[in-house]
C-alpha cells in the first residue's frame, strides 16, 4: 500500500546521543541502541473515521523516536499496518451505507494527508491487512504446527497457554486482562474456548461480510495475527521497538508477541513502547463518546499544522493529558515568538540549545524539555527577560535544521 510523502530531513553537523526508552514489559528504562538499521513497528489505524488528536499523539511519539535514531546516526526501517478489514470498519460502512472498501480507501487517504501535514515521517512499508492475508494464513499454519491453534465452529483460536511468556509484555493480573480483553474487541464469553483470553485468528465467513479462501475455510484474519504476520515478514523477529497507544498494551501487543514467540522462539520486540491517551471534555477521546478533535478539521480551519504538532510536543508522550483549545492558541503564539527570534539571524548562543534539544529527545523522547530549551533561547534572543542577546551571529542558521530534523518543525 502507498504511504505518504516524506518531508525532506536536513543533514545535521552534529550527532545525537543514543536513545533510551521506557519499556512497558520490564517497566524500566532501556537503551534502545539498534545493531545496524533500527527496526520499528507501530500499529496503524482501522480506517473507518478521520484521524483524531489521540491518533496524532501516538504517531508523533514514534516520529520523534524515528528522528532521534536518525540523529544518532542509525538508518531506520519503519513498518506500519492499516487494518483495512475488521469489525469496526464493516459496522461503520453498513451504518452509513458505503462500500467498506471505499470507506477504508477514503479514510486511509485522509490519514495520509494528516500525517504529511504534521510532518510525520512515513513508514518504509505501509501494509494493509487485506494484502497480507497470505502472510496471515502462513503464520496460522505455523502456529497450528506448534499446537497453538484450535477450532470453535468455523472460527480458529490461538491458545494463550502455548506461549510460556504470556503476560510478560503487559504485566497485568488475570482480572485486568479479562476486563481489557472484553472491552477491546475480545470475546471472553464465547462457549467452547479453552481459555476466555484466547483470541480469534481466523473468523469464519459471516453472511454479508467479505471473506477470503484459506485452507481452514473461507473467512478473514483476526486483528492481532495481522500485525504479528506483517511485523515478522517485514522486520523479522526481535526487532527494536513495538509502538502504539497505551490502549494496545493488552490484548493487542501481548497477543502479537505471543503469536510470533511461539513460532520463532525469540521475543517479538526488544522494547514495547506506549503513548498516553488524550482526553477532551473530561473523557478519553473515543469514537463511542463522540468527543473527538479531528486533525483534518483543524487543517480545514486554517490552523498551522506546526502549531498542532507543537501542542502535542508540550506533553511527554507517556502521559495522559487533556486537549484544550487554549493550548493550541498558546502554541500558535509560541511559534510566532520563535519565528520572530529566528528571523533576526543572530541570537543567543545556539550550541547549548542544540545539545539540550538532542539530549532531551534521546532521554525517553522528552519533547517538553526540548521545546522549553527553544523557548528559553527565543526569550534570551528577543530580550523578553532583560537585554536582548544576539552574541551568536549564526544562531538561526544553527538552530533551524535541528528544529526541522529532530523536532519535525518548520518555523
Ligand atoms: Zn497492531
């Protein structure tokens, strides 16, 4: 599937430090130093609706990682999926009376435009679930050979008991697992399952729903097996970072890890990294509550996408926070201040700001700290807190490429 167009990334004269990240599985800090090319997988959208700020927050977090690795001198291989066939998509298509393929294509295209506007670097491989069905079938067959697959009527299930490491990615107790499994697309009450937590990997054909031929009968892939098959094919095992929103910790990432660990005998990823949730109007942004702020709606209101990007970067990626319009207007003002300072050419010493920005990003993607360093430089340059400091004649020329390459901001 076609990704979106990449922004040009300036080559920097400096090299950033190695990146350390918080790992969900070990609940600790891990230096995510790749050997050779860094390999990153981030779970993509189910394209039944437009990109909201919660999505943008997640893709921005891993864009900062992508950029921090590149700044540290590592080439990056980034893979993202599109769940272009799944229950929420089929339900929405049915509800609004649109062909599901048409709906998926339309919303995926809008997502591409949103990502491009926010200057999120595109994945090298942008892979749809439908085009990956042969990979899914192959992985199910390998899991079956390992004794991890069983049938309930026309559906195939994966037995979580097949993976000795089950539960190590999320660290949740069984009660929490059962709650999240039920809330996030699972079917804990299905009769005939060996364990209520076992997820479906192949859903037998349902009347009126799309299906594909397979050795197990006509049907379509489950959600977790889709990402496991795509990641294994395009990145191999034990890749560097598996990323996504914190609502994917369980069951999605736990099941993806299990599927691949059972067939490969090695960990799915070295680090499991999760972005926080964004609330709006007092509740987590979600389709069911209808409290969504769409990136495309902001773009259509002539909001500078760089102000949207800066608003997101004012929050550490792992925190849960609430979007307010005031924060967006503050970011518009802050960008104007930065632009005013940068337009002078000369300014306060830029070298220490570059060091601080790159160090902050390498330190578990601390964008609030990185952007605060730019605020302080702009204030010193403009003399907001006293005399204007223009002692560095090349300040803007030094800073602009770093803001672009490391923070993804054109100012
Ligand atoms: Zn996924």
